[in-house]
């Protein structure tokens, strides 16, 4: 049975109930869809460079234009979600994402493809911040960490499957067929979310007024705990994406000389992220977020240290360790934002994700400069320094008292 809160109030979603399982399936599929769509073009960059004659740098715009518009749109998405509701916005976002995947698959020109990918970043923003706010509001607090971990697990599988599925189907058929298949999967996820996800019971509608957006965001910055969590998002994602951005460069040269197909299978380590995020979320529910976050940052550092070794087995083991630590830490930090924010939860979550993607962009770029100057030791130095700072932030969070 779902535990009832004070008389007359709606129920929370409790772990072990059928409605809790349905809600988690719906959110898992939404997470899968957005990250499969977001990163699906990454394996296709060489194909785009050749087919559209844009070169390696130009082809990367198909990914960077989406992440850029996604990060910016996150700020507004939270306020819109506070106005129109959680489930409705997630459904519409998935529906439009499916449509834009079809438009990308049919795009006759490079400009048309970039426009569709840029618009995709805008509509994708309707899911991440809203999903985290939904979990914080609707799930019984003792099970919120577990639910957030499953959601983050969906992002891990989506990020992995989008890359692998696209690569395999593009080889067997064409990149257009591969992108179209992603669109079909997203469309199915939209239908299932509409059927499985319960309507919000604890959501309080707030009218959307553009002139109130900045004051609403300022509410989140007044809490020092939320400010540190935003910094942590920047550092965690920045260090993680930097490793994955340049690991392929390292493995393609001596002494490894791996093919692109072999390098692609490194993304299977994302499967570890699925388990570690749910496990870390559940563990945080039992022993506290502070302790688990500290441990997960240390695990990421251990992964970077292992990758500094030369044997291929050590490098792959390091990737797996880093990935498990990252998804565990991200599950804790993102769930913590929803629990700590007392008002405008969706906007707080959107700020977390804004810093998350900005870390990917800025620290990832710094990693590129480090690779050009010092190859993998330079990348390790950038990531190592970032994680040392992240450890300091985790310790600062440990010392903070709960919000009033």
C-alpha cells in the first residue's frame, strides 16, 4: 500500500508498489530517449565530414549546437515546468524530439541538419530538470535516492546505446536509417510515458512570467548548499567528458592502435554507470548523501590514476572505475538538489544541469588544449586537478547544515 501522509493530503510514491515501478519505468525511458538523441551523432562525425564536406571541426557542430542550446534552455525549462506541469511538458518534449530526429534523418543540407539539431537541444531541455523535480516532489523521501539513481541509469544506457546503435545500423544500412530508428524509439517512449507516469499530486502551479525568472533563479543561489552543488555539477561532468573526449585519440595511436569499432565498445562501460547510480542512490538513502558523494569522487580519482598506466587492461579498468564513480556521484548530487530546494524545485534542477553542461563544454575544451600540448599526461593533469577541487567541494557540502 502507498503510505498516506497527513489526512486529506495526496500520497507519495512508495518503493515496492506497482505505481512506483510504473513511474520509474516511464522516467527511465524518458532519460534513455533524451541521451540517445543527444549523443547519437557522435559516431557519425566522420561520415558527416565526408558527406557534407565540412571537415572534422565543422562536423562536431552537430553535437555542440545541441548541447549549447540545451544548456541555455535549461534555465527557462524549469520555470515553464513550474507553470504547465511536469508530465505534460515531458510528453510534449519527447514527441517533438522524435519529430526532430526524423527531420535530421531527412535533412538534405548541412544547414538544415544543424537547425534541426539546435532545435532538438531546446526541446530536450523539457525533460531533465522536470524529471528530477518530479522525483523530488512525488517520490517518498526515503526512496527518492533510489528513484533518482534509476533515472540517472537511464541516461547512462541512453548515452551508450545511442552511440552503439547508430554505429552498427549506419554500417549495415545508412546514417539516415540509424537516426530514424532513434526517432521511433523516442516516439514509443513518449507513448509509454503518457500511459505509465502518474499525474503530479504534489505539484503547485506557478504562473510563468518572464520578469520573475531571474528572481526565481536567485532563490536557488541564496542557499549555499545549492551553490556548491552547482559547482559540483560543473566539475563532475567536466572531468568525466574530458576523459571520454580524448580517450579515443589515445587508443588510436601507439602502443594500442585500436580501430574505431574497437574504441566504440569502450562505451559499454556506461553499463557500469547504470548499476552504480542506482546502488549509490540507495546507499545514500541509508547512510547519507555526504559520505557517498565523497566516496564516489575518490572512486573517480582512482579511475584516472589507473588510466595513467600503460597496459590496455589498466586503461579499460580505469575507464570502468571512473564511469562508476561519476554516475554514482551525479545521482547523489542531482537528487540532493531536488531535496534541498525549498521552492522552485524545477528551476533549481535546471540550474544544476546548466552548470553540468557548461562543465562539459569548458573543461572539455581545456582538455583538448592539454592533449595538444602534452597528450594523455596533460589530459590526466586537467582531470586530476578538477577532481581535487571536486573533492574539496564534497567536503564543504559535508560540513553544511540542512537548509532552514
